[in-house]
């Protein structure tokens, strides 16, 4: 059954003509509102946060957005191949088993078109072909997909509940199995979690296949991960950069005091050692980088304007000198 269309523009509350900056701004505003650590209703907030992340995964990426716009709402009527398209022709006596799993943080629609399967499959929903039933024991097919992991989960590790539903079109039999998946502390983007025996059923006494989940770190309104390092923008006023100051900043695991040295320039990176994400299978942590973003006031009062004029007259600084 085709996956239900997801209107990502509506989810983020932006027009289809929105610029990349407008999409980013809308995501950050909604992500702060519905982040599970902040939302009053944590369960509802978590579901909304994942939906917002999925929308930003598509609209925040130029290639994904172009593909999505080409699909359109009537994608299913335009001959877009359904899940499983491109698999070898069904062999005589073989059957096609449908599968769907929940709890990964991504919808079937996303997985079908943007899941980026890594061995021939993509998705939380799809089809795999089983070998003819009259052969000897066959190992079940592996199932692959993505799982959305928050930075907080990567920081502390977590246990996630998933459910896998399979349907055999030949018999109409539906089987649902629930199980737990451990997200390791220090999980990184692209890392693969192997869940033994949770893939396709074996045939004629064969062992079941495995479930492979590729980690996709959820976009965060404040932090950008790069490996185990974290990056965050820090808006500064011109006088703070020139004179230096100390800024209280929220980190991934608590507040931090960031010392801004006099003469700091726009785009400068200030490193706080060991305040990033945990490194995989290590007691060490990555670093936290604060990226300076100098801001100018949009409006100035008459008194402020006079002070700026005095500074311009007194200063010997020439930016074009």
C-alpha cells in the first residue's frame, strides 16, 4: 500500500516559495517549542519534534527539496514506483512479504523517498522477495532503515521501543512483534545498529534475517554535530567583541561560561575542550566550538547614533586601510 503523502511545508508552517533561511528559521522556532526537554507534554512534544525534524531533513537539503517538489501531492498518480520497485522479478513459487516498523522517528513516506537505504533497501515500509518455498533452508532477508536519534540520546544513550509488522500477501497473515533497541552512548551520524534475528523470516527452517538501522542524528535548534564535536553560533554585539566579555551559554549537558577575549572577530571559533558528545566506546568527549556571529542593531536611538558618530570620529581604525 502506498505511503501517505506528507506536506512538509505545512508542517513547518512556511510557503512553498520560502527561502532556505526562512525554512531554517521556522525549524528552529518549532524545534525549540516542541523539544522533548522543554515541551509541557513530553510525549506529544517528542512526536511533533520528530515530525518537524523529518520535514527539515527534506526541505533543509537542496537536493531533497528539489526531489520533493518534483513529486508533488499527486506523486502516486504520476507513476512514481512504489516501495520495492527495482527488485528482481518474482520467481515462480516465491512470495513477497510486506514489512513496516514503527518507533524509528521517520514516516513511511520519508523512508520510501529519502531514507537512503544502504544495501538495496530503504525504509520503515517495503517489500522483500523470498526464495521459492520448495528450496532448502534459506536465511531470512535482512531489513534496513533509518532511525532518528536526538543529540541527548547520543549524549547519554537510550533504549527505544520498536515494533515490526509483516504481512504475507499470499496468506494475508499479519504478524506484529515489539522489541527494544539500545542506542549506544556516543552514537554518531551514519553508525549502523544491528538487531539480530529481527529481519525477514527464514524459509524451510532457515534462520531469520537481521534488522540494520542507520543512525541519523536529529537536527537541533542550537547545536550542529560534526563527529563527536559540537558547534553553536554565538551572537555578539560589536562592543562585546572589541572589549571582551564572559557569556553564559547553554551546552548539551548544562550551562557554560564562555570567555570572549578582546579583539574577537566575526566567525572566530572558540573551543571548549571535552564539552562535546561522547566518543564511541571511549570515556573521552569531543570539543564544543562556539562560532562568533557579530550582530549590528537594526535601529538606533538618537542618543545611540550620537555615540556611534563620536566613536567614528575618535577611532583611528580604517577597515579599508
